[in-house]
C-alpha cells in the first residue's frame, strides 16, 4: 500500500457550470428532502443532494404494499409520492438553502407543459443549483408512453425545458429501453448539461402461498446491488457516446463501487438504496474515494474519470 500524503486530493468536479465539492450525490427518492438524514450525516460533506421527485400537484403514491426486499436489492412501487411544488418551496426549501451543499430538484410530469411549468418556477427559487429531469414518467397525451423510451419525445421535452430554465439540466435515463445511448444522444442534442443513469429496472415478486403479486402495483422498480453490473455497463456505453458529463447510479454501496463508475467514465455518482441500509454511506464513500486517490498517487479525482484500461 502506498504511503498516504498529508495533503488531501482535490475532489471537485464540474457538471456543466455546476461545481461540486466532491463527486458524491444522494439519489432522488432515497434521501427525502435532506432533513430526514440530518441526524446521521453532515450534509455539508456531500457533493450534493438530489431531493425526492417533485410534481406540479401533490401525489399520494400507490397503495401498499409498495416495497419488497429482494435478493441483493429491493423493489419499490411508491408511485412518485411527493408534497407538490407549492409545499416544496414553502416547507422544504428553507432548510435546504442552509444545508451546506448543492441542492438539485428532481422534476416529473405527465406532459411537456407540466415539466415546463415546474422548471420555470423552480428556476426562480434561490438555493437550487440544478434540475434533474425524470423522463421515466408516462406522457399521458401520447397514450402513456414514457418520455424516456422514445428518442424523439425525449428530445422534444428537453428542448422545451432548455428554453424555460437557466439552471443546469440533468436528464435521468431509464434502463428499460433497447439502446440507452440513443436516448442519451437525443437529450444531449436537445441541450441538457448532463445525464444521470440508471433509473430502476422493472421487476416483480410473487407470494407463492397466496399466489398474488407482493406489490399492490404488481410491478415495481428494482434497485440496489443487484443492478450494479447493468448500471455500470450502461454508464460505460453512454460515457463513450456523448460529450456531456455522466452521473452514475445503480447499486453503489461502497467507495469501490463508486470508483468503478468513475473509471467507466462517470464524472460523479449518486448513492440510492444503500442509504436505507447505512445512513452514513454517502460520506463514507467520499472518504473512501479520497483514500483511494492518495494510495494511487493521484492529486485530483478528475485524473481517474474514464481511465478504464481496455487491452
């Protein structure tokens, strides 16, 4: 093992014009609105917080049961439950403004118009550093087809948002497509600043005694360590296909996991399901990345991004 230098490596990374103090963010839907983890984590040690998804109006979510533990992961069918735009601004933003790190709002809607209203209104709010756009939602005007499964629909949505917000736009990609690079290229062409991937994989679980689905919604999103190899592969593919920054998500529960994504081409990463198992995992990952860089003799984290050796 190399001797660790007393001077700590530089962990700063840029996502477009958004500067992060380190490449570790928390993933939307797994970290509440930040306050929920305040007792466990020094939030100022994080690169950023991506808050629970926000819709124009409050959503109650799906009926229970809506979470099922699986081998190496979990299925969730929460149904995008959230407090809605007005309560988010009034009740959540006062705390988030003073949390000591970058705050990004994850937005969702059922039409281009809904997304645009959200982007426009949130762009006027002091304390928000960027928007993450969840394109896994169904476009109700197009028969329920998810924005993120059709390159043209994804392009049109992001192009519309680009004209309504000055904030950095990060598009969260769905893995439930044939070729994720086509969606990534479409949103990059539309003017987004970065992409984050992957969102959850569709899955289900069955109770063999009752012979019924274990989720009231029947299907849900699979997350956790089980999806990491798929996420890592997709991040590597997308990082080669687009010139904008890539944020890696999917099964990251240790510094080693995070470093794999950085080597594969991710500029930053998000920690999701692991927060439920270990509330301090995100700050432990920050420390682990710093230690890895010191042991490797690297002065800054940017040196290892995309440095995967293919012989």
